[in-house]
C-alpha cells in the first residue's frame, strides 16, 4: 500500500500499529531540528474502534492533523479486526489530509528490532519470524540482514 498525495505543508509523520492487543502510535515532527518524536502504547484490545481517535489525540492534538505529511500503518500479519480498523482509518485520514500513506509489514518491523539481538555468527544468516494463530496454524516469514538492511526473503504466509 502506497499513496502519493504529498501534503507540502505538512510537518508530522504519523505511524500506527495495531497488529496486537496494544495499539501503538508514533509522531515525528521532522521540521524540528532535534527530530522531536512522541510514541505511545495503549493496551485497548477490542476497544480500538472506540478509542483510536482519543489515542491519536494524546500524541497529536486534532488541531495539528492538517500538518500531517505522511502516515505509516502496519498491514499485518496480526490481529485481523484491529489491522482492518487501523488501515481504514489511515486510508481515510491520508485521503482527507492529502498526505502520503505507506503500508508496512508487522513482521518487517519485528525483523528490524529482532536483528539487533542476533549473535555475530547469525547476522548474515536467514531467520524466521513465526506466530501461532489459534485454530488456523502458524504464520511465518523469512528475513535476512544484508549490508545493514533487512531483506524479506519469504513474505509472511500461513502454514497449517
């Protein structure tokens, strides 16, 4: 998912993650020389649809939403309903604010974080990220670090 509706007046990047029971939000003010950012996690579970806008406003007041230049949202794998809600909200905001929208794999974000925990001998070796899905099987993706970049060798797929 990528949209190119650049809002030239924007100064904020908004990121949303809802692939788990915890809703994550990040806001970066990229026009601030210190690269000022705020992050928040909200353990709201099934209340996402009722509380999402309140969570967003805790980090970026509604009066500043017109200054959002780009939105990034996780597209899964993860909590199906939560991901759908967050993607729909991100798409609607991007369309209304005329800003860029990027969809990012939850596993790619995890791969970046997990790669920092690899032993030196494992750094150039492929590794799997797996998640058990009740009643459905296992979803897994394969990743590798090469030249300090995360490569997705196998997109996340469901295995029974």
